[in-house]
C-alpha cells in the first residue's frame, strides 16, 4: 500500500506535532520551540527539541529525529502506513481507496478482521478464567502469587479442555471458518475435515503489540501434557521474531533500559514487583529483529535468563548479537534461584533491585564462561584461553572498547597487557575475527549457532585481511578518531534554537576518507543554510546547483529541497523527511537540518557560508567548468573561487 505525496502532506499538515509528542513527553516552551526529556533514551537534562514551525523533532543526545510519522514509527513501533492511517483518523481525513495496490486492500482488511477476532477471543479467555471451568487455571495463577489486579492488567485467561468451545463461540459471533483458520487459534483435523481449538486446558497469555492490540496468544498447560508452553503460529498480525512480550508496557517507562528474560511469568512477576521494563522473546531465541526493536528504545539491557546451563547458553548467544547491534548488555545473576519469578517470591523486591545494581559486565561473564572450558593449570590450556580471549576482544568494533577490555582482561586474568595487546593486533591484522573463529573461541558451535546463522545484511562478512596498525586500536599512538570537542550542539541566542555543530566523527581506515566525510558534512551544512535561508540557493547558483551535492544523502536531500523551491518557492523540511522511507535515514535528514555553524552574528555567518560554498565548489570536477581546454577551465575555476570570497549572501 502506498500514499501519494499530496495525501501524506495533507495528513502531516493537519497534525499538530507538539500535541502529538506532548501526549507522551512533557514539553516546555522555550522560545519558538518546545523542549523535554527524550523518550528514546534516558537523560536528566532535556536535549529533545520539537519545532512546531518546521514540524520536526530532534534529540541532540541520541540523534533521533524526524516528523510526525517518524515519531509514531519510532515511539509506537508503527509502520509508515500505520502512522499515516492513525494520524489521518485523528485528523478526520479520509484516505483514498485507490492508494492500495492490487491485493493490498484485501490483505489489510483481513489483518484488521484477525485483530478483531483476537480481541474477541481474549475477552472470552478472560471470562473463562473466572468461570467454573477456569477454576484450575485461576488457582494456578494465584498459586504463583499473582494478584487479581495483575491478572486483569495482563488480560490473563483460560482455555477449557473441550476441543471446540472457542470455535463454537467465534462462529456464534459471526466469524468465518477461513478467518478463524487464518487467526491461528485452531488446528485442522485433516482426517475428519474439521477444526478444533489449538489451546486446550491452558492458562492463556494474550500477546499485545505496541498499540495494545492482541496479535497472538501463549498458553501454559495444566498438568503434564506436552508441550508445556504453546504459542500462536505466525499469522498476518503475529511475527514472534519481531515482537517482545511486555514491550507495550516497558517502552512507556522512563527507566531507559530493559530487562530481557525468558518467559511470560518472569515478565509478569517483575512487572508486579515494580520492574515494569522487563520483556521476553516469544518462545524463540533472540533475533536481529528483536535487537533492532530494543536498540530503538535503549542501549542498555540486563540479561535475566535462567541460571541453568540452557540459560547460560542463551546468554552466550545473546551477548554478541546485542553488542553488534550497538547495545550494551550486562548479566543478572539469580543464584541460587532459577529465574526472576523464583527470586522475587523468595527474596522480595529490594533484594532483586540489589542484584540488578550488581549486574556483571558482559565481557567478564563471557570470558569467565570461556575460561571454564580450558585447563588453566596446564600451560597449553592457559595459552589457548588467552588466545580465545584475544579473539573475543578483537571481535569488538569499537577501538576504545578494545583498549579498555585489554586492560580489564590483563588485570582480571594476570596477563601482561603488552602481550595481550600484541595478540589482539595480530588477530586484527590477519582478519581472523569473523563469526567462525569467534564461535570457536567462545566454546564451540553449540554456543553460537544462532549467532552465526542469523544473518544481518552487510554486517556479517568477515573482516578484511589487511588491517592497519592505526585501526587496530591497540597502538599507543593515540586514538584513531579525530577530536570531538564537546558540546556537540549549541543554542542560537538570537532565536533560541538548538543546532548541531558540524563536526563529523571520522575514523581513519573506515568507509570513506576523512576528506570525503568532511566534504559530505560541508554539503549537508550548506543544505542546512539553504533550508534556513532559501534565498542562498539563488546566491550560489552560478557555483553550485542542485546536482552539486554528490551521490550521498546530501545529494538526495538536495534534489527534493531544490524541487520544493522550484515548485513552491519555499522549503518544507518535514516534507523532505517524509520522502525517505526508513526511520534511520529520516533521523539523519533531521540531523542535517539541525546542523549549523557557531557564528555569533550575521556577518560571521556570511563568512561561514562563503567558506562552505568554497569547499563544496572546489570539490566539484573541473570538467564541469566552461572552457575550450583544461587551461581555460582552470582559469574559470580560479576566477569563481575569487568571486566566492566576496559572494553576496542574503540571510532571508
């Protein structure tokens, strides 16, 4: 399904971004804009800015940004289409039927019907729990120390042992066999040619998405039947690899972190004890999609898997996935109890909080598990462990983390820091820190099967064989990053606006040279000037046109921005953002529009603009110049560079 630019712009223009974001973020007016604590990361000082005139938001701390659609995509985990539909409904705008591609309207209608069916089924399960047939299930939940309030809050229910109770009820409510089958609530008896209830004699856990819609169910059997836990199959509305149990509540907390555990009861027990930022994967190992959902919300995760060997294996699989997604995990130790539910019942809320505060660094946990697999009293065994330790450190992408963990490991295991540094550098230079070697270092394929096979596009390829000493992160020659003086943003006292300081973090040896990245930043800064002062586009036209911004993000933004000015004689930054589909790119575009120099007055700003124009123009191919030969083109270029130094710039 798609919507035309005209429809998208109409919905966006009809939406008050301050009111939309203010419903979940406490905003305070500051000049022309509103500021508040960022809903996407934990902070004590507001760095989240909402600009009603530009219909944009941006956080100078975590760099999340975009328009009204982006906010719903990021904050409420909606798709772009769902965001458009939600805001259109709030604004009373009817969306055109012709916006659907062939077959999409049918698929959307079926999805909405399944959601309605699930809602009806969840209500029925809840009522059954409190009926005579649900006595065993209710007794089980109360035996697990759940209060009536918690049972109601999570909508817990019960499926009777009868094989057709739910089916008959749904038929009475007018749902078709086809829709009931598509919902996943029934199994098909092929011999008898009939459907029967999938969940029987089970306590039911409704699974909700971020919009609090019932998308599936989990069931815990009463008695010894197998399987102990049963989930809905995947459907048009339920994808277990893209949903986390309890996330609909956890994402609305201000904890700024998540506790990741194994099961429904762990999540419910923690929420009842006040730890409402606990979530669990739905009967599946942690996936890259889960990591992406988590990363949107926080970079801090507490792993609270069971204390048994299976739990340890799960932690060892999850840690590298979370780390690779840019998330910092720590490990919660629950011994002598098996899981959070047992711990909280036995020790209480305060003791659990104390364990959370004492959560172990994930690297120390990993290396500790690895060490147990080697005979440390044997020189060969110890050497093999130190080699595995070096492999683990070399697998980390961040140069400063590598240096820090070299120091930590040297202290923890009594190794000479210089020796470990040399070993890490050697592994980086040989390029032997891909997933296969890392798996072996961590204890074999059984520990890392999911990590190796859950492919992540463009990130799971082995490192190149040639890694310079500069980028190894283990030399004493200083950091491989250029200086990043703080702060990263400043306040324009004349307008009260915040702007990003154009200071790219660049790593030697990373994608693109320092010069390339600097040029791209200059192009983005120039576009930010044009967005703020559209008349600049005319001032610089003899030197830089809409094709003068390269093939990167700046080039894409320039094409849209110049198109706006040609068609409407104005700039609409929020509309530019809407032309990009994924939220990460939208955030980068929002950052582009919040990039500005630190000029103290208009005179200094004009100088800064001239310098930026010069950098961008100077990088353009000389073949673009007018002239009969290379000499004439060089003369033309020199003349234009002199003209730029005296360029008349209109800040309007």
